[in-house]
């Protein structure tokens, strides 16, 4: 290791899934670390979890090279990392990674300025979305309150209609009693005497 450089280790994912113990030994050797002893329970759990079925995105370097969404820089980095994982780190590979990083940084500088309005627009959209989300939540609370008030008013309306029906029945009964009294001659006779 050179002063100021971080220790690192590259492991191929498919090899890690097939033989994680060997991958851990390789990592320990590259980084100069000593792993704690594995318990039989922990190794059994790792063995049960890791399988090639976890490797969902499988592509050969040729397939990656033919894919329209994979840039030449990404493909170059993939090939270098695969080479380092298989055969170890060499100065020529590190220099090539540094060259790719510089090219990437240069592209970021060029396209970063061009993308700034979109980033600002994106931030404005996120702010607007947050405001609208807050407004929608407030409106939902208001709708909930209005729905409860509507139910209370409907309950009151039902009570008033029921009371009105009782009053109508009582008025009809009183009117019938009054009509009966008016029609009755017995009170007219007793009034004269």
C-alpha cells in the first residue's frame, strides 16, 4: 500500500455467492485484517442465504458492450475491476482507472453546467410536490371534518323529521278531537241551560 491510499479488495459477485469463505480469505489477505472465528451456526446461516439465485442481473462483458444504456466508461471500469478481482491489482490497471476517472470528471464538469437548469427545475418540482402533498393532507383532514359534520347534520335532520312527524300526528289527533267537539251537540245543549 502507498501512503495516503486506501486498502481495497475486489471480489467477483458470482464467486462470492459460490464460495463466500474463499472471498473472505481473499479480502482479509488484501486488507490485512483478521476476521473473528466463524461459528458453525453463523456459517450455516450464510450458506443457507447465499446462492446463485441472488445474482439476478447476469451479463457477459460482450452483452454489456452491446447494451445501449451501458457507456464505454462503465464497460471499461467493469473490465478493469473484473481483471483486478481475478488477478490482483497492478499499476497499469490503477493508472487506467485514474485516466477513466479524469475523463468522467471532465464529462461531469461539461454536462453538469448543462444539467444545472434541470437540477434546479427538479428541486422546484420537489418543493412544489411537497407543498401539494401538504395541501392534500390538509384537504383530506378538512374533508374528514366535513363528513363528520354532514353526518351530524343528517342525524339532526332525522331527529327533526321524526319530531315533526310526531307533532303532525298530535296536531291531527287534536284537530280530530276539536272537530268531534264542534260536531257534538251535547256541549251546545249544556251551554244553553
